[in-house]
């Protein structure tokens, strides 16, 4: 009898989690349709978003979009991972926010290796 209650409870939790996941996926799809890029980091302020003028650009033959998660190795062998905010064409800068909520700016000419870890919205493509 007790096991039936536990089994029903576990099944209910599973169904609620699947339903929540479906709602999150639908919300992301809606954001993609409206060209809204959600970067949920506290350090990303409006001034950083206003500083960039390119949301989509090409680095070393790789098409990059704001919201993509990347790994960058600079010419000084400094490695960093984070989410692309955008690029400033005039100053030749790329802005990204790291997983530690730090805003990093670096010149395209300093990039030694550039790798995309995950594309924003690739789940729906």
C-alpha cells in the first residue's frame, strides 16, 4: 500500500517535470521567433549591450551569433569560456560574459583559437 503511494508520487513528479520542460522549450522557441536573445547573467548591463553594434558576425570562418557559448584561446595562451554578447566593428572588439559573471573584451586579432561549444537555439534548427 505504501509503495503504491510512493509510486504515484514519483509518477506525478515526473509528469510535472516533463510539463515544465515543455513550457521552457516553448518559451525559448517564442524568443527565437521574435529574435530575442536571453542572457541570464547579472553582470550584463544595458551599456554593454549598447556598446556592441554586431549581433551576428564571422570569426575565422565561423559564423557566431550573440548568445552562443564559446571557448576562446588568446595569443597569450589565456583560455576563457563564456557567452557572446556581441562585437564592436569599429574597435575590432568581441564582448563576452564568462561563467563567473565577468565581462571580457578582447580584440579579434588576439584570438589564437576559437571554438563554439553550443549555438544559441540550435535545439530548434
